[in-house]
C-alpha cells in the first residue's frame, strides 16, 4: 500500500485537480449506487410505500394534500425522484460495468489468441473486427438487442432485458480491446521470456494467460475506463429510445424517457435531475479515463 | 490498381453476404413462419403443404440463396406489424430521413470548417478558447439530451419552433418534401441542429488541428516572407491543404449521420426510417429489421469502398500495401 502511495501514478493523480475531482465524483456516485437501498428515503419499487396523492410534488415544497416534502420532488405516481435516481444509477452502473467487463474478457481472449496463434485464427478474428468497426457501435448494440429480444420468449422479455442489454453493449465494444491486446501480444511474443517459457515446455494457454497477459494489461485499463463512459451513455441512449431497461427496472435513460413526457406540462424536475445525474456520471468517468490515458503514456511524462 | 479495386470489391461483397446471412437467420431464429401464417386449427397436411409451397423444406443454403435473390430485387417481404410490403414502407419514409440528414450534414460541414479555421487562426483568443471548451462538453453530452435541451428552450420556454413531426409536407411524385412550406422548414431546424452538432464538433476539431499543423510548414512561412496578406495565406494556402483528411472524415461520417438519425428521429418523433427501425425493434418486426440492416450495411460498405478507392488514387503507396 505504501508502495502505491509513493508511486508516480499516485503523485500525478494528487497533483491533477481534474483527476481528483472526477475520481471523487465517480467514487461518490458508485457508493451511492451500491448503497442505494440504505440511502434512499423510500423504495420506489415497493407499491406499499407509495402514495398517489403525492404525485407531482415539486422539489423542496410540501405536497398540497399530504404535506410530505421531497428533496427532488416526485413523479406522476408519487415516487420520490431522488430515490428513483439512486436506483436508476444502480442499474446504469451495473449494466455499464458488466458490459465493459464482458467486452474486456472477450476482447482480451480474442486478442491474445489472434496475436499469439496467428495464421487463419488471426485473419478471421481481425477481419470480423474490421467489419464491425465500419458500423457505429450504438447501431450494432441496437441490432443485437433487437435480435436477442426476438429470440427470448415474450414472458421473459422484461426480466431478461438487463442481461440482453449487457450482451448487446458488450458485443458492440470488444473490438477496441482485441486490437490493442493483439498489438501488444505481437510485441511481447518475440521477447526472450516467452521463448524461455516455451522452451521449458509450458503450454500455449499458460504462456498466454500467465506470462503475456500481465504485460499487456496497462493499455487495457485505459480503454476500459473510457469504454465505461461510452457504455453508460450507450445504455442511457438505448433505454431512452425504449430498447433498453424496461420501466419496471428503470435506468437513468429510462427515467429521462419517462421525464420527457412531462416536459410540456411543467414538471421539469422529473426530467432535469436524472439528466444531470447522467451527465455528471458520464463526464466524471470520461475525464478520469482521459487523465489515466495521459498519465500512463510514457511519452507524455 | 485494378487488382486492388477487385480485391476490395470482393471483400465488400463478402461482408454484404455475411450481413445478409445475419439478416436471414433472424427469420429462422425467431419463430416459425408457418405458425405466423396458419392459425390454431391446422392439420399436418396443411403444414406440410405450406412448407413445400414456401420452399421451407429446401436446404438452408437454397433458402438463403432465394432470400438474397429477392433482397437484391428490393423485396423484403411483408411487415408483421403493418401488413404492407417493407420496401413500400421504407420508400415512403426515406425522404424524411434523407432531408434531415442532408440539412444537418450541410450545417455540420459549413459551421465545422468555419469554426475550425477561426479557432486555429485565433488560437489564443478568448472566443476560440470558449468554443473549444464548449466543444469538449458537446462531445460528452449524449445526443438525446441535446435534443431535449433544444426542445425545452425553443419549444417549451420560447415557443418558437415545433417540437415534433415534419410540419406540412408537399408531395412531389412520391417524394414528400418539407422544404417548400414554412412549417416544414421550421420543423427541420431543431432536429438538424441536434443531429449535426456532434459531427460539427468533430469536423471543427479536425480542421483546427490540421490547420495548426499546416500553418507551421515552411511554405506558409515563405508565403508570409513574400508579403502575402494573412487572408490569402490562411484560405488559399493553408485551408486548401487541410482538405484531404477532412474530406475523408466527412465521407465516413455520412453513414454515421444516417445511423445517428435513429436517436434524433425518436426524440423529435420525425417520421423517418430510423423511427421505423426503433419501432420495429420494440415490436420485433423482423422483416423491417432485416431490411434496415441490409440497407444500412450496403450504405456503409459502399462508402468505405469508395473512400478506400479514392485514397488509392490519391496515395499510390496504399495500392502496394493492400
């Protein structure tokens, strides 16, 4: 631990105000999402805790009928907007993190494989990556979501939506990881330690996972952080379009979709607060990723 | 040169065959068409007869070939949801999307290049720095939030512009246009800004960095030494030489505009192809999804092919490398 606090990276972090602020915001939001059930004043998905009379209460004002007051107001069904945001952030972050992890594992695996094995394996994987790169990833995610939705039986669609979303966003994002890992693997492959490991008879799988993988991880970390911001935005976009998280498990995107319906009738807070939360989250993670990229880049030191 | 073009065309056809396979297998994965066509009361004979009639007893490859044959002729079957031929629906929706994409493309290119040049020439000025910071926020702002923000400002608060639809359109022999009516033009403003903003920031930042690069070159210094005016140097010498990479990016972004139109069309309920596609996903309308997939992949593969070939003409080194 002391080694970490003495490291160059931590020094660069401590002296960069942008990094400290964005990291603080990110950590606070992740904590708020994880502990949402403890922090949230009400559970918005428990019908017994809701009172329809509380509907459309503006923020920080007592309701005309019940006298209840809510920090960020309530929506049409009397749900506390602050609580729905906390729970929505939970789903947004869960989908984002899971999708990036999925893309990362898939990309690392395919990248290592194509870099180390080469030949036909490499050609097929990298050509597939090229083809996928010609399409915008949000479009790829939409198509995968559409197909997967068609394949799941009607009665499971809402339950499965979150997992389908993770699959769709993850599959639309593996190419970045595969390309970087393949490039790094090609460099590492020709080094002496790999030759030595091969000479003492280690299996290709062991060499790939135990020897090469640890040496190609640092660029992967940067891409993962930037991908997380993109994945959160992609999830919000899909949910906003109505092809993502269902209203029974609303993410921030779904909340914005719901809030848009009240824009004209003057209940601005139902839309405004989820939108700000999404923006803050995406911006913080994005800035953190940018900083990490520069900090780990030896040419910029 | 010829072998390079042939190779690239061959690769493109292979890609289209694969996306065609994806589109086709959606039909086979998702439910049995026989179930969709015959009701509860049916005999095994009915099922067998229909299966034979539709050619569903043929091997997969034969079925796929027939699908391709039909798709090339523009026949994608009948929409499950609307009960009309998909090609007809797509043709009806296409003008809305193409007009929106054209206007936002022109906006993005015009403002992108102008602002890019401005921020490059006045790179230490206050205005240029403000524009650059604003563009950073613009990049991380999701498209749909920009759309909602514009609706809130100009439709809800100010009430100047409509928030949804195309307004009145004029039918010109099958092509409905919104260019000829006042309400049609007003309806175009917000969606095209929403759609074009991201591409605009992209073009602006590219033009700026290319300009800064070019302005450092010796020939610019030489032009200055010859006593040419700043305006001649900036526009006749520098801007001209930034155009090659800019044109490539514009070409590649053309496809993205059509794809991102899906988001804008949903925010503004714009009756185009993108909204059709989103509705198709929501209702699992496979024929529409398959047709959209094929259409968009033909477009993307075509644009990529064109850019590659144009590049090979401009830069001979690429012919050997490929």
